[in-house]
C-alpha cells in the first residue's frame, strides 16, 4: 500500500489546504504515514510570506531527503506558486504543484489525471519555460511542474483543520481564499489569487456536519475573511463549482446571522478581519449573540499615516482607532488582537513612536509582531531604504514586550470574575497534573482545577494568573 505524509508550513489557510490534500490521497486509496521517513510520497505545503518561510521550506526538503532517500517529494503551496523554477532547482524535489493546481494535486502527481484535461490545459510547464528566480544548481532529477496563472483560478480548496497535537475540539473552517487588495509588502495576492468565497449553502453544510460530529466551537477563517461573499454578489457571479447556488447572504455579517439561524452550533469564532470590514452590523451582531466568541482580530500593521499609505493599506490611523474603540464599547470583555509590522522601508523613529503610542493607548489585548521581509515581485521590495536589522529587531522587541504587558493587564482584570471556557481534548487527557486546559470565550488560556471531560463549555471562576494562564475552578450549577 502506497503511503503519504503532508507537512504544512505557515498560516491556517495553508493548513486547511493541507487537510484537503490529505483527503485527496485518502480518496485515491493511499494511507497516511506516521512521518516523512516512512512515506512513499512527502508533500511539503509551503509558505512564502517571508524570506525565512522559504528558507524553512528549503531546509525541510534537505531534511526529508536525508531521512528518506527513496520517497517522492512534492512541493506545493505559496513558495511553489511564487518561484517554481527556483524550487525545481533544489535537489531532491520530484514534483511542483502551484496553488493554481492544488485542487488536483494527488491525481496529478500519481499520474491519474490527463495533462490534456481541459481544466488543466496549459498548466504543465516544462522547467525550461520558467523563469529562474535565483541562481541554483540544477537538480539531477526530472521534475514535473504543474503551475498556471493563479488569477485564472476560481476554486477554493478547504477542509476543516483541527488543533495541533491531536486535540480535536475547535475545528477551523476556511470559507474564503485569496485577496484582491494590493498591500505593497504582501506576496499573498500573487500566490493565492483573487478573493473567492465558499458559497453560503456550502458553509452551512460544512458547519452542520461539524456540529453533527460533536464539535461545539468552529472557527471561520480566510485570507481576507471580511471580503467573504463579495465575489458572490448578484451580477458578479463567476462560473465554478461552488457558485451554482446564488447565496442569500453576500457579506460576512449576513452569513454569520444565517449560521446562527440555520445551525445549532454552540460557539462561532471569527478569525482576522481587516479594519474597514468591521462594520457596525458585524460588531453589533457579535456583541448581541452569546453564541459568537468575544474575540476580534484587527490587523493594524502601522499607526503612522505615511507608512500606512506606503503600505497601500485602505484605512488611516484614525479609522483604526475608531473601530477599536467601537468594538470595545460594544464588547467590554472581548479579546482584541492586532498584527503589527516593524521595519517597513523608511519607517522612521517618529513613525514607530506613533505605532507604539497608539497601541499603548488602545484597548488591545494581544499583539502579533512581524518584521518586514522584502518579497520579490511586491511593490515594497523596490522601495529601498531598508532598516538596519538591529533597529528592526529592537522595535520588534519593544512591541512584543508591550503586547505581553497589555495581555497581562487584560488577564488580571478577570481575577474574581467568571469566564466561559471550552475544555481542550488532548491537553485534558495528556496533562499529568490534576487540572484541565481550556480556552475562554475571549481567547485566554485557562487551567481548570480537576480533570474535566474534553470538548465541554464550562463556567469558570477565575482565581489567579500563573505562568501565562488563568487558573480557576468550574462553577457548579
Ligand atoms: S489585505 Fe493586504 S496584507 Fe492582507 S492578504 Fe490582502 S494584500 Fe496581503
């Protein structure tokens, strides 16, 4: 029996793609191997969001090849789409499948799909026809490359993703892919294509299946989740398998309302949404429904007007401030997270200070801090004026420290109060101590006294903050 192993790098969207790729191999009768060393086919589902992410993928190829001389190594994902010739030149690679062809990956590499299939015509590129992105020694092996124009691509590949470590309590459902924005630092639109949405009936069906399987929280996610449904609006419908049914809901707030009405899901969590897509309707809906987790994530990137303009972000610092204050007023206990980028070309000390000061001032409760990485093909890569690495590193450290302090203040504010939390499967079973790990509705890690059954919503009385956790006792009904 032929076996496969999929290793994912990068974001939740990549993990959702990886889950769908696993299903393709299973459907074709292959078995999942426990690790890369034991597999006949190793699929590395890569990320390209930073230079480091691509470096990690190259290191993984070398590692897999060292541990398994005979396996076929398939490179897919964003790095494969961005630089197929560069990847093909790496020793040990047998197949490259871009995001454009990932929906048929297993069939393609197993040779069960004709390359002259109309849906794939023109997608098989001989290596010689591709532009090499970097000087590299040619691989001695023949490499098959399946990459085509990502902007012609209308499919959305997704399967629910479960927590890592075997915990299967909070599946993540990707309902949107791609992005039609052009932030100047971002490689994602050119490797994932235009924004496209999982149709409304398909979203409901997926969630009802997860509820039927016993899940009590589902996280909906996307590359640009706030744009969900815009491509499904009347008059803008494209042909494609998920677009046959005209959806009743064509924006995220309406979709969420429909999920609440047409499923019995206990808790819906909404992942990152861009600032201007936090409409009053969406904020009000989240605030009003106890079935929606009080957790919002709003990318900031920078609070300097000139840097935001250079980033081609579609909001100004004052828009961001207003959105966060609205959200806090509507949801006083909500977790409010932000992505922040340091080291964008030309970011002065004053620009950075504006970012630091706004974060200090706003009721944000956690931060994800990134350092700018010039990506070939993006507008920002040509800007010049790079920041010295030590300056960017120091700014990153300052913001990470600030994020840690704000999170601690937020956590301490719940001592002596009650929070709702869901018990996490694997941790509850594996932890040696007499406690159970849980995640609160408002995204805080909780250690519950006693061994509790997994996948249950419990009311917790919070007693203290210890080592990054809230500790507490379940409230007896
Ligand atoms: S909104 Fe901007 S940063 Fe986010 S995926 Fe789209 S282009 Fe990239």
